[in-house]
C-alpha cells in the first residue's frame, strides 16, 4: 500500500508543480503578451521542427544500436528491433515517473529474451554513467562560454541553501548505507549485496568493452542528435534564429537537466528556457513560444514512438 502511495505521489506531485508553475507564469502575462506568443506559433517555420523530430527518431535508433555493445559484454544478446522498441517504450514511460523507463527497458528484455534483469539493468546504468559524463562536459563547456550569465541564473532561480542541506543529508545517508553494506549481516543487506553484484557486472561492462571506440562513437552521435535537435528548432522562430553558440549551450544544458529531473520537463521546461533566453535579450513571449515549441514537439514524438512500440511489440515477439 505504501509503495503504491509513494509511486502515485511521485507521479502526481511533479505534475501538479509543473501545472501550477505554468498557470502562475501565464496568468501573469497581459493579453497583449499572450497575443504576441500566439503570433509566434502562427508564423513559425515548422519545417525546422520536422527536421528536429527526424533527429529525435535518429537518436532512438542510435541508442538502440549502441545498447548491443554493453549487452554483448555481459552475454545478453538481443536484436536491434527489440532494443529499439524497448528504448521507445522507456522514453514513453519516463514521462510518468522520472527514470522509470530504464526499468521498463530491462523488464522487456527479461520477458521476451529471458535475459537476467540485474545484468541488463546494469548495462543501462553503464550507459547512463557515460551519458552523465557527456552531460557534465556540456555543463563545463557552458560554464566556460557563459560563466557570468549561468552563475547569475543559478543564484537567482535555484535555492542554494536548500541544495546544501540536501547534500549534507545525502552524505550522511551515504555513510550510513556504506557502513551497513560493509558490516551488516541482515538478510535484506545480504540480498541487496547479491543484487548489486549482478548490477556491477552490467554497470562495469562499458569499461571492459573490447570495442570501446565504436561505443564512444555512437555515444557522441547520440548527443550530437540531441544538440542538433535543439539547434534546428531555433530557426523556427525569427526572434530566436540569431542566438549564438553560448546561448544555445546554456539553454541546452538547462533544458537537459530539467527533463532529466522532472516528468519530461512538464511545465518547467518552457518557463526555464524562456528565462534563460530572456537573459540574452530574447523577449519572454518569444522565449516561452520557443520553449513550448521544443517541448511539445518532443512530447508528440515520444508519445507517438511509445504507442508505436507498444503496438509493435506483440507483433515482433509473437512467437515468444
């Protein structure tokens, strides 16, 4: 019962916060500002949005293909088609509870290929570790290009004191967990150690890959598709078509972090993107229109690919 309640709250609370932020933001706009925002949507060049959607699908393909390298390393073999459907469903599920889609990917391979869940899930963790390193590189690049602007934004919109408190609590919790993990003989801890050993096999698989260069190559292509997906959309609106590399880097980093830590960025993504662009003299109306254009188009492709994958999965695996 508690587990169901926790899952329900983890889904509903971020959605309510996003909806509340959206309502608060747009309720503060005047009728003239809302009219300007609508005009941006009406005059947008949607050809660039279509290019962005194509790049999004390409990212799915690249991620599904890259997955085979870590799966092969732990002797868990599955075909590209199943990987692609699992990735599509994973992105779709992530719209509910953040990062829950990673679990669904492993469950699909367990169900249809009878692969060990812990090792498969470990390969996904390995992928995420590499992706996180790439994201850190983007953050570092954005800091170098636009240090003063990004610093001011973070100080204004992120409660530093609360982050420090959370960090201290996290460190204390980590130390307690480490002590129990190393010295406790509780049955639960022993069971957890056994599961973590399986996860480690998958998580460390990326460091043992015989073909590290192809894996890293596809990783770079995946992130290139993300950046280009964001980049091409700026040309859809005349007001954003002139923004520079530094602005794009900062907006991309903030957008990526927002999507990673919320329900697909619902409510938060357009507002934060608009505030970032406002720092670079992009009017709030155009910034919000751009944020909604990027977020909505990616939401549409995520839902469409997710529904397609759900429908195709029984057909592709009909003999399983």
